[in-house]
């Protein structure tokens, strides 16, 4: 994760990106923004706050040569010569415009920002930020007219969240520049990640952990829930998280041995894993180090509720994976012609 306590903005420019499918054009600024103190104090945390909790990083990608990746090239130009900032920022917006391959892709403001003082892994560096503001909110503006106050509605940027953004650090490892990305409008995530930025997950423990948990979540929904019900789905996810919490290193064979009692289920999981790798265009490692921060973050996202059509909800504790099998029993009542859950307990809290 990055630290933003000593970060400052050295250059900031705003352009507008259109969409060639609905005949809206780009509009470019010729000067960088000169902030007053109040605006600066508001914009800096607004832009960087989403990255404070991001643990996974990306690297530039290209099918032929990484130097042909447009954003890689543009960011390199700015890092080498900051005097090119305004001109290169226009090229960035033009590249974004060219990726609008659907009329559903929204127009908006594009903020190109050069930061100084970004801290990551005990190294301080500068970084290029690219942000797209797609949604604006209504707000009331009061004004004085003929000695009386009146009110009108205006549209502006919501200061609580960025729609889309990336942070390209002027810092490299063996895979290239370190990149972070956020997207609060996931309806067109591929457009932002794959087409515009053309980035891929870094080959590290964060990505290996994330990808394997994603595999397990999809398997639980597509296979376990469909074949065995939501109780078994939730139990499997709880056991998956428990396995990742209890082991510093994940070995795939050991994982299957602990979570599946029958060989046919292991085979079913392995077949699903192969199709998942094909669809995601990745290869999951058979052994990798666990990223604890990723596990904790994914754990918060997992829902283990059982919601019934009789206005009753059963919530399972994800930290107690064996409780569902031991204390929750599912059956069918022939008299009422309804399914039921029987819950065993010693005391009510």
C-alpha cells in the first residue's frame, strides 16, 4: 500500500473526453490548474484516498513489445521531461477516446496529475495519476439577487469518490513500473484495465492469493451452490478462508485434500480450475505464499447469509467453518411441504 502523508501535486490539468459513437468530442485545456489553498486541500485526499487501501498492483502489458504500450510510453515521457506534461496529457485523453468502442462508455472529465513524495515499500518517488470523472451530482447553490437570496441547482464532482483512476509510480521492479488502479463503476472494467491501460496483475503473492480466492468464490457459486445448496456453498467459503489464514504457504494438493473428502469432488474442482484459467487467461500456481492483507480484505466481502422466502435470515460465522455442518441441519417437512433448517445451541446471547 502507498503512503500519502508527504505527497504533493506538482502538475494538474483537466481535459474532457468524448465518445466517438455518440459524436461527442474531446476538449483540451492549454494550461495547468493553479489551485487556491481550499481547493488544493480538498483535491489531494480526494484523488489519493482510494489507493490507501489497495494491496494489489499491476504491470504494463502488451502482446508484442511492452514499449508499444501507449500509457507506458506516455508516462515515461513525462517522467523523463516534465515540460512535456501538457502535450502528453492530451495524447493520453486521445488514447482514452480511441478505446470508446461502445456507446455505453461514458464521457467525462479526465484529470492528469503529477504527484511528488509518494511512498511505497520504503521508497519515495513521483507518480503519474490519470482519473476519469464520469458521474456528477446535483447540488444547491444559493446566490444574492436584488437584495434577496435565491437558489439554483448545479452539477459538480462528488468529492467522496473517484469513478476511475490509476497511479503509475516512477518506480520499477523486474516486471516494470508499479501501477495501482481503482474503479467504482465496474460496468466497463475491461475498457479501463485492458483496453486503455493494458495492464495485468503483478506476479506476486497478492495476485496469487487474490486469483485463487476468486476461483474458490466462483466455484462455490457455479458448482457447489447449484449442486448442493447455499449452506454447503457458505461452508466451503468459510473453510477456504480458514485454510488461507492457517497457512503461510498454499499448496494446491493439500488444499484439495483438506476441503474435499471425495476424489470426484477434487476432480470436479480441478476441471473447474482449468476452465477458470482459460477464461481469465491466467495460470494459477500450484504453490504460493499467502498475502494476509488480501485474505483479510476478501474475507470482508464474502457473504455467508442464508436468506429464506419466509422473511428469516440465518447468518453463519465465517470464522467458524465447522459450525454449519455441526449445528445446522437442513430437511424437508412432508406435512407442510416445505424445507426447514434445524439449529442446535446451548444458550442465546
